[in-house]
């Protein structure tokens, strides 16, 4: 069964802690993306990766870090430098890197709450 | 900076009504306009509109791209309670990056 999985579904973090959100896909897609969703603000791009061992900052990368060591996996670390991390985080993938005509497929999301 | 704006931000209708959702975009190297439906979690893909496919239809949903006005509309006819969701539009660039609008929250009452 092909798809994108994200874990955990819910995550609680204390202030000052780093946390890592997992994203895995078995669709053999080249490109992967991380978005943050806040109420009334739609989806904002944090980081994206078109190829293994390469990634680019999106519009709101400050306080976040990523890695792409395997094609299937694109974990996101929310660091203590992110001032307002409470949000819904969505991971997505698309078949071909750099193509303007591929839709992005989304995982089920992780809801992060800072206590 | 790329920008996508949707209107209205929220809409409440009754079953059977027809709704029109609007999306305007200012996207450098624009190539595509995408619509997604988000119910609880993952957005699901509805349509992609490009210069070679400016009108799409699937059942009660249809969408048109106006490249002159830099805008798109999503129409839903004979709405049902199952159409209640957040509808997102996104502008796609030549290198595959998407810029999303804020979304329109549609609520359909029985």
C-alpha cells in the first residue's frame, strides 16, 4: 500500500527541547516537502528536497532543520530556536524533482503542541 | 515574494446550494494552479490547471483558470454535507514549488 506516513500523530514538547518529526514515503518520489499550517494562514513551506543529500530553505526555515539521507525519508527537527512551534505539520512528496506539472501528495500530519 | 489570496475565508451554505470559491495569485515563473480539499488531516488533490488545460470538471466540481486576470475559481454545484472542508489553492512555479493561499472554510448545513 503506497503512501506517505508521518509520526507521531500528536507530539507535546516542553519549551527548550528539540523534537524530530518523521516523514516516510514508499511512492518512489524524488521530491519531498515540509509545510506548517496555522489557523487562517494556509500552508507555509519550511524546507524542501529535490534529491538525496540536498535540500533548500522554504519561506519559514528559521528554527527548523532537515536531512535527506535516504530517498524515502525526510525528517524535520523543530529546534528550541523556533519561537512559536505549536502548529500542524504536513509532509508532502511529488514524483519528479523540479517539475511544474506534478501534484504534491500529503501525509496525515503531526500536531505539535508546546507546553 | 510569491502570493496567493483566497476569498471568501469562510462560507456557510445549505445543501443544494451552488458555491464559488476564488483564488488570485502573484507567482513568479507561474506554471500551474492547484486546488486541494482538506477535511481533517491530509489535503487531497482536486485539480491542476495549466495554460494547456484551463478548465477542469469532475462530477459536481469544476474549476477555471484565468491567466489574464491571474485568478481561478472553484465551483461546487448541488452542495452536500460531505463537501464541508477547507479548500486550498496553490500556485506552482517552473521548478515545482507551491505557494498556498489561506484556504476557504466551507460549511454545508443539511
